[in-house]
């Protein structure tokens, strides 16, 4: 059941109030939604509000602890490097403020590689773009949904996460399947691994609704597990970071598709091909457009605009090899 207008207003005001007071806005939202009997799909809305309220805190943390951040990013880069082709494309799901992405790119030294990232929070992407410019890195960042990524099948060489699947307990299959769909070569999840955690850590993860059974789910989806285990360096012993690295296994009869230029984009609502426009993106075949807000592309289903009369240059065709 969706929230009523009053329930939504009360939720936002309540979350903003507790956050301003230094309390956990997401914990407040869980209790509020449970009390009103409207949990379920409204949980993702609460996550969006909480993440947006926190925009800027990750940059503050990176500035305050640069050595710690470098260590974390070096660890991730070491996991990604073996599966990333030279000059290949890289996507971080739940990119937040790009503090991890910038560090990983620095450690990888990918040269002409293409870097992308998305988050459900517009405010975090705005902060991320400022951080990227300050660090002299380039990446294509956009607002998007982990469960409906606006990119074509097998369009990005390596998809990776850094504790972004974490709060989506019960939705593991959807998240993993979507990342595998977009990946061309491999997926590298760096997430808390419930099955390898201590009993105390598991209790905490259950309380917060964190993901579980990631390896089992990935294998059920047909992915090949190439690395699995706890990492040497983790920020919180009660939230133990682990790696689940997957090689994508092509399905029988699947054709290899080369996506030239910006042919990687896909309408999250219809699956039609998206093209960049001066104002955002458009799917001319179905007459749907997606806008930008202060330069940030808004590419969630909720942002779709029916725009049949929007005129665009002729689109390029895909090359099937």
C-alpha cells in the first residue's frame, strides 16, 4: 500500500527532524512505516529520503580520513583489476558521493576507460560531481534505480558495488540479476556477508534488514563465482565487508552486441534505446524523455515524460557481431 499524502509529509518531516537532531533517520522511518502498516515498497522511498539527507557526509569522511579512504579504495581496485579489460568500462551502483569511485579510478589508472555511476539521491550525485572535479576525475553520473538500471544488456564491462546492496534485504535476487544483466564481463560485490559474520554481527544485520544469501542467489541465477570471502580490511567488525566476484556466463544462443558511442543507454520504463539530448535523454521510438536537474540526468521510471513531439537527430544502429 502506498503512503497517503499526509503520511508521506509526516514521514519526511519526521526523518528531517531526527536527522537534524543527530539520530538515525532510517531507523525512525522503519518504525514509522511499521506502525502505520505501510512498510514494503515504501521502504525504498524512506531509503531515498535518508540518503538524500546525508548528502555530503561521505566527502567529509574522506577529507577527515584520507589514508583510510585510500586503503579501502586500493582494496577494491585490487578486486576489480583482474576482471577489467584495459581501457574497459566500469559502473559503480549506489555511487553515493563518488568518494569510492574516484579512489578506485586513481588506483586502477585505467587510462581511456569509461567510468559511470548512479545513485537514487540527486543531492548525493550533485556532491559527487563537485568531488570528481576537485579530484580531476571524469565520470558519467546519473540518478538511477538499482532494480531498473537505465543501461542496455551487457553494456558495461564490470559492474561493482561498495555496500550499496546492503540495505535491500529480501530483494537480493532482483539486485543481483539486474547487475548481471548490465555487466559484460563481471560483477564485483563488496557487501556485508551475513553467512560469514559472527553471531553478534548477524543479529545487527537482521535488525537493519541487510542482505543475506548473496552467493546462493548468484549461483541460482547462473553466475560463476570467482571470489568469495571476508576482506582483510573492514570499517566496522559488526558490518564485515566481504567480496562476491562473479563472472557473467553467456546464455545459450546469446549474441554479442557492440554498442558504439552512447548506445549503452536504455529507457528504464520501456527498455527502448535512449539517446542524449541537450536537455537530458530521449527514447524517440516510444516518445519518452528524461530531464536533467542542474546538469544531473534523472533516469528513474518516475522521471519519464511522455514527449512524442520532441525532435532528435537520427539515432545510430547497433552492430551485431
